[in-house]
């Protein structure tokens, strides 16, 4: 082969390889995405790890990034003892004016139109750290979609309280993550993102 023919063969081969890489990259990026028109992020607070697992499931199915809402002072087991009227969680949940301080108060949510917002059920509603997060971030013009993990309660009271506390914000239909299948989550994501 002449040098000119070798160059042409190499260019054709390189172009083919680059095309395959681009297709492979596109396939990986779209894997698990439900909607390409909507930019979503999954933000969550988890005291024991249960909500973190639920958030990861939603992020995986939606193809969305994930952001953990972290308190400046991590909740200890004693803080979470709901039977102790002096525990941190008990005190916070009986005085809704309390706003637990966040480790990173502001998240960059500027490029997202849907914010999936997850938390555990505390006293049949959302923990007050969720209020801190909402009040620290600019969520106007975004759809906030709550999801909750719970030992037995539903999400209805939490959804109602969030709408009452933040009437200027747009909330989508929430989801209680107890015993939901991946198919249920995918259907829910499609509904709230459209």
C-alpha cells in the first residue's frame, strides 16, 4: 500500500471508532432516563440511611444527579429517640420555628426544573431540616416533588403541610417509598416530569 492509501484507511478506521464511542456514550447517558425534556435532581435528607437508599433508586431510574441534605451537626441515635421528649428530633418536631443548620446551606439548583425532595417520616410529616433546605434555596419556578420513607404512615400530611407553608412554590404529587417497585417509581417520575 502507498502512504496515501494507508492514511485514508487510518482516517476511515478512526472515524468509525469515534462514531462507535459516541453511540456508546449516548447509550450510557440515556440509560435509565425517563424524560429528556426535563432536568431533574434528587435532593434528600436521611438520618439512618433508609431515605438515602430510596433517593438512589429514584436517581438511578430518573437518570438524575443526587444531592444529600446534610445537617451541620449529624443526628445521633439519642437525637433520633422519638420517645424522649428532650431528644433533638422531638424538640425540633414540636417547635416548627426551629431550622436545623445545614452543613452546606445552598445547593446549585439553577439548571434543574424538577427537584425530587426526600426525607423520612417524623411525627407524620417532614423533618424541619427540609424547611431549612427549602428556605435556603431558590426554588421558585421549579416543581418540587416530595418522597418519603416511613415505618407505616402515609405522605399526605407532609404534602399538605409543605403546600401550606410554601404557597408560592409548585409541588408535584409525592410518593411514599414503602414497598414500591421500580416500575411504580418510573411511572411516578413520568407523571411528575410532564
